[in-house]
């Protein structure tokens, strides 16, 4: 039983740093994606409001 417990503790110690870094990066990526989504929505609104004369193209 002690060997299994030691292996489990070792696994948690080895995996904690990569998991923490992954969570941190995912949270940062999510906030950047929210900002980009807002910018795209704003661009869509602006482009949709433009009146383009088809003869001038």
C-alpha cells in the first residue's frame, strides 16, 4: 500500500506544474479570444453599415 501511495504522490508532484501552466495558458487564451470576438463583431457591424455603390467597384 505504501508503494502505491508513494507512486501516487510522485505522479501528482510531477504533473502539478504542467497542469498549472496549461490552466494558466488556457485562461489567458480565453480572454484573448473574447477580445478578438468583440473586435470581429464590431467590424461586422461597421462593414454592414457601409453603403457601397456597386457601379463604383
